């Protein structure tokens, strides 16, 4: 068997393994796990006279413990979709169900306790004089007892590696540090689901890496569900599944492998390709045989080492 065929076979086996694990986790005692988020044919217009809805008859399901990335060009409806999930916007049509509750004016506050949201600009979220004050702010609003609050602040700052900055002024932090504090403020509320609404778009590469690594760690430790609204395709590659939006509609859904292998179609949608896929294209143009399967950054490094550099 040729080396390229071995790589394709190995990738297919890994893909199948993760699919089996994912669906096995959704089956408990013969019953399918209930989705933590379920949208049924929702439509939303900002103004009744708008010619095109911001969200146009979208249906989807998200399961506990998943990392979902919602991608699309500007104006595709990504952020509007996120705001319907945590009740900032109520759809004109359809049904939103979060953590077992149907979104309505009666259930909206219960749903917001289950959903934490981190926005694009962390400065807009700061209200405390110090980092620890800011992390405690949301819990004060929810009436969390002081003893519990102190413990949660400490734990949340440890999770995002900001314990040494507890008494610092938020304004004096770097962009990546500020966003990690914003995440700590959400984590301290102990939601079931965190939505990152373009939370890394204003950060430099180092800050972006810090934030994504912090989210990965928290997700693993707390079994959180994560929804990432992003333009960053490399960030989206961390997800279990991707939802691709275009003009308010959900046009594609699948694993990173399934979505990123459709390179030309992604570019037609105004999106970029992940770095490993770009590198594969360049190497192919230089005459090197490259795997047909999708490679993550780790997979690309391993392939380059075993198949190219180590010969």
C-alpha cells in the first residue's frame, strides 16, 4: 500500500472512531441524549419591513459536551443566531428550546442562567475595579452567597490562569488577559453552555491562542458545551461540528473534515481555508503528493515529519 493511501486509511479510521464515540455518548441506556439546544424552524427580522430575514427558517440541534463552531461571512446571521439562543432576541417564528425549556418571556431568565456569553470586546463587559471584583459581579446579581462567591472566583481565575492578576485593574491587562477574565466571569456563574461571540476577533495570535487553550481546558474539566461564533477558520477547526451560515440560512453542517475538504465551496461563501489545507495546496502545486483527507495542524506536522522530512 502506498504511503498516501495509508494516510487516507488512517484518517478515515480516526474519523470513524470519533463518530462512534460521539454517537455512543448520545446513547444512554438505549435512549438518545436530549439536545441542550434545539432550534425548530426559527425566523427573525430586526424590522418587519426587512426584505430578507436575519435568520431564515433555521433548525438545528446541539448536544451536551459538544464544541460547535458557527461560521459565515459578515451579515450571514451568525451573531443573530447566538442571540436567539440566550434570549437576547426572541424569534418571530419557530421554537427555541435550551436546557429543556422553551424560550419565552416566562422562561428567559432561567435560560440565561444556563447560557453564558462572551462578547467580542472584553472592555464592554468590565464593571469591577479589580479582576476579582469583575468576576464576582455576575454572581452578586444572582444572589450567590459570599462564601460560595469567594470560592467560585478563585476557581474560575485558576481555570483561566489569571490567579496572579486577581487584584489588578482590568484596564491594565493585555487583550488576551482581558478576554480570559471575561471568560472567568462567565465560568464562575457555572452555566451549562458558553457562547463565544467573535470572542477572539480583536486579539493578536498569541492572545487568540491563550483564549482558545483556556476554553479547551475549561470544557474538558467542566464538561461544558461550547458554541463559537467566529470568522477564524483555524479556531473553528477545534470544533466537533461546524454550522455554515449564508444570508440567514444554515447551508452546511458537518465535521471539520467534511466541511474543510470542500475548499472551493468555502471560498465561494466568502470564507477562508484552515492553514493545513492552504499548506497542502501549496505543496501540491510544488509537485508533492499530499493526502486527500483533511489534516489538523497536529496531523499536518505528523504527516510532514513521517512522510516528507524524515525520508
